[in-house]
C-alpha cells in the first residue's frame, strides 16, 4: 500500500511542504507498515484509501449502514461549503447576499461600501479598509427549498495568495465548494491555485460566473477555460438574459424556465416558462452541450444519449449530482452578486448538487499501536465516539477560540474530550456556532457539523477524540506552504512582553507565519507568504497590541541545494584534556527530488542505534541553516553506511557534531547552488498600458508566458524572480495610473545566476566576519 493513495483528508505526501501531523508522530507518516490488526469495535477500519470516488463510494455505502434512519434524514438537510476563488472575484459580495436571502442579516452592505459598514464576513478593520478578505470567516444559515430547510455551514475564504493557508484549512474541512469566477477575466492564475487546493482535499464544486453586469462579460468563455485550463468537464446549466448593464436574469436550461430577480435587492424571484425569443435557440444549443458533457462522465446519461433519447429533467439533475459529487464535472451558474442577481439558484444548486456530509469519505488513521497505522473511515453518526479536527484558532477576548469540524460522534456542552497529542482530557465549557465574529451558544453539535469552543489549549491541526475512546484516531492536518520572504523586526520601544506575546499568538494561529530568533545577528526574523502577509501582521501588532515596530528590508528566502553526488568520511575528534569526543561517519551524499532524506545502513553495530538518532538530529540541524548563506537546504539525501565509535569518548553529541561536519564538507563538495523563488505574476490593466507593463516585467527579469487580450483589458502572465519583485505594487501603480492589478504566487525554485550566487555568498561571509 502506498501512502500516496491516501488522499481525502488523509496523509498525502506533499513535496516541498510541511504537513503538520495532528498525532504528533510525524516519523510514522511515511513509514507505513502493516501488521495483523487487533479487532477494533469502535472504529471503522478500512484496507486502504481508494484513489477514485468510485472506490470511495463502496466504503461510503458501508459507512452509511451505521446511520439510523433519523440520522440519515437529518444529514440530508446539511451542507458544509466554502466560497473560494481568485482575489476580488466577489466571494464576500456573494456571501453577503447569501446571508441576506437566508435571513441571517437584515440589510446588504458592500465590501468597501459607501455606508462604511462593510460586508458581514470581512469583520476586521483592516479588511474593511483594504477591501480584501484576510481571514476566512465561518457562518451558518438555513435555506428553504421545496418546503424543506437546509442547514448550511459556510466559510468565505480570502483570494489573496498571501493568505492561502486560510483556503487550505477551509477546504480541508468542507465537503463542497462554490468556485467564483469573474465573467470578464475568466480563469485567472489563482483560480488555478484554488482548483489545485480543491483537488488536494477532494472537494467537489459548483461554479458561479460572477460580474455578469461588467462590460465584456462572457460566461461561455469562462466555461471554455474551466474545461481547458482546469481540465474539469464543465457545462452551463443557465444562459444569461441580457448582458452587462442590461443583465436581468437567467434561463435555467434544464427545465427551460426563465428566472428574473426583482425587488430592490433581487429578493423577489419571478419564474416564468416563457423564454425570451432570442434565447430559445441558445438554450437548446447549450442544453445539448450539457447533455453531451454529462454523457462523457455519467453512464446513465451515456446510455440514454446513445439510444438517441432525451433524458428527463430528473435524469439530468441526477447525473449532475452524481458527476459533481464524483468530482468528474462542475455545473456552471451565472449572475452578478453586486447587482443582486443569480444568487438564489446557486443556493438551490448547493442543495441539489453538492454532497451531504455522509456522501464524502473522511479518513483518519488509527495510530494506537506504535508503528502500525490503519486508515479508518469516519462515520458521521452521533451515536459513534467523537472524532474532530481543530482546524483554526483565533485569540479572542475570552481566550483561544478553537474551530472544530465534527467528523464522527457529537460534542456536548459540559462534556469532556481528549486532546490526542497530549492525551489530556479537556472540558467543553462553552460550545458556539460562529456567525462571522459573533457567536451563538449551543448545547450540542452533531456529526458533520462545524462549531467552535473556548479555553482549550491546542495547535491548529490537532485532533480531538471522545474521552472514552481507547483507539487513537488521528486526522491529518492541512498542507502548509513554505514561506518565501522574511524580514527582521524589533519593537520601537522597549518590549514589555506584548511584542513576543503578539508574535506567539500570530504564529500559533497561522502556520505559514514563522518567527525565529537568529542567535548570530541577534535579530527576530519573521517570514511568510509575501509582502502583504508580513505587512498585515506588523500592522496588527500596532493596532491590537500597541507595539510599533521597526522592520528590515524584505529578504528572499533562498534555498541551498547540490547538483552532484559525493561520498564523505568525517571524524570529529576532541581527545585532549577533559572528557573526549569522538565520532566518525562514512557514507554517501547526493541530490534527490523533493523532501530531504536521511537514511542509514550500519552492519556490525559500528554505530549504535542511539548515536544514529543523534546523527539524524545533526542532519536536521544542517537543513535549517545551509553551508552557503545560512538558508534552508532543499533536496539532499544523506546516507550513512559505516563509521567508528570510541569506547569512552563517543557520545550523542559527538555523533551529532560529526554528522554536521560531514554534511558541510560533502555539501560544499557536491557543486552547491543557490535557488531563488520564481513567482507567477499575473497583471491585468486597460489595453493602453500593455506596452509599459510588459516593459516593466522585462526590466524585472520576468519571462512572459501568456498574454490574453480582451476588448478593454489585457492580462499578462510572467514568471519573475522574487528578489526583483519587492515594491512591485508601487511600480505597477506608477506605470498604469493606478489602474493595473496583479497577483503573485510561488511557482518554483530556480538556480540563481553564478555571479549573483558569488555576491550573495560574499555578502554573507562579510556579515559573518563583521560579527
Ligand atoms: N461589477 C461587479 N462588481 C462586483 C461584483 N461582485 C463583486 N464586485 C466587486 O468586486 C470587488 C471585490 O469584491 P469582494 O466581494 O470583496 O471579492 P472577494 O472575492 O471577496 O475578494 P477577496 O476576498 O479579497 O479575495 C468589490 O469592489 C465588489 O464590489 C459583481 O457582480 N459585479
Ligand atoms: Mg472576500
């Protein structure tokens, strides 16, 4: 069995990434071994995690036999969904309408609106000032369809790539998503990123093409791009009535009904079976495209299609549901959130096409027996023992607020649960459901739901289980991307404790924000996903903790790597005077793809086991601070196959030191190189600025990989070295009269030019000497 098979919310192998393992035993994740299993009565062990939804479905059906009829009826009314997409595509604006139409808020307020109230889900002052979402916000609401009330847990996520961890953790715990795409810009670079994130956690999605009121809106171009760029079969289930400023509503092509959104806030739906005459042909054409696309991904429709018959409305809807949940298709709806048009059908589609919590497979790992790990299918039944994941933390006025997704069993106010990592039992003094920043107390939360609690101590990504559960079931955590930039930071005036308190808090809440103290330079270094990410924390430090800070220039996080293989034979000796030290390690050193690796194969006990453990620690020490310029090391494999021990003088410390020495020597022998982050940069601006934008990107060493010209705007995608991109927003503003927009995200590492490498090393050595 391969670990790579485990996908859904389980233990994936993510190259170049840190996966925080909730069981606190990272060593076991990759070294999966199978032994005869003790019989487990309280959990649903499975052989392996299937690679496809069809395989998952077999287990899901088994799991469902454990649910009572009452539970099945209740879970049918439940949906956990995320709203995710490229920056500024209108997620928060869309969510605001959802809250209004479901009666959760009494009036609609706009993101950066003139009434200065702001959208409900962007509740931080900084979000309202900047008009962007920084933190994801959770809420729940109830949507009535066919006289039944459906309960939605909903998370609005940020689009800016600097806050991408918020998308990761939301998608990690949600069952389905609404992908919002702009009708003018179509699939943008971050749409591709979000798509990748949805795939990582196997999240089915429906698509909403927003901003149909904008000039140049074309939903069918966007759909074509979903097919070609995201490689997800997609087809419209609506066509627009009117476009741009004349956009009035949509025709549902499945049942051939026209829907108009009337009333000052689009709250009155007028549904008529009369389709505007000029749209009749288009509806039929797109209906045919829908059926053909479905025939490719669904057997039932394929059979009907081959027979030359027309599927019924129910057959089409059934196929869309199966194919969407099976992650083979995405139905596309359209509208304008800002103009209050087209939102309600999306809510109906969430009910119709996105999965109930018992229609997706959620997997944990039973880690009760050391070195034996068995996947476990979690059963969304309240009668099962509780298993939940703390996916997000926030420091609030009542202490740590911990968001939990309940995968199995239920949580009750006043009851106890067990923190898997520490084994400690914790009391659930308060249980709440979140409505953006507001909380609503509840007595009990059932399987499949999302809730929050106070006063418990844990890290983001930790698993909690029922206090009575003997088995140790661990949920995997989310994918955590590596930081690409860092800067030094210090408080302007003497620190009274608030500075470190703030840094600790931010670090605990956000695994992509790292803090370290550089002993040599005596500086505190913060690192993160981009300039904006760090800027926001510096600003929050001032606003929330009253600490003004001085920051250094942003620095690129380089990586140190090797390009050839070599051998090492290194002895660490200190045998004059006092207690001696001796350790000798011999082996091979070479480059590998992806994660760094340490292995050993020692015969005849030349290096005892405990010293080998010390060697692995020495290896890890070196990875953090590479021999060239003290940046992280990437892609090395160190293998120790021989060595020597001294009866008296050898110790763990001497072998740790010997390994560090061997590492440094071998690294410098293996043609080392410095790697720099290359960023995919997407710029859009009015056509008249195309020349100056392309000129700017060229000047910054960018390689242009794609250019798309729209009627008014162009979009250019370039790969640029991060070191030249600091302050890009200012240069772009200057060359486009403030009309240009850009997004930037990490693409890959690439070798720096030899002269740059020489300069960076010289600069580093100079700094070392001056100390
Ligand atoms: N013309 C038009 N503008 C829209 C529409 N929906 C949203 N906008 C505008 O687009 C801008 C961004 O909207 P948001 O809702 O903040 O977008 P977002 O996707 O939540 O942005 P982030 O969370 O920062 O990624 C705002 O100025 C909105 O008023 C729409 O349907 N039509
Ligand atoms: Mg937003």
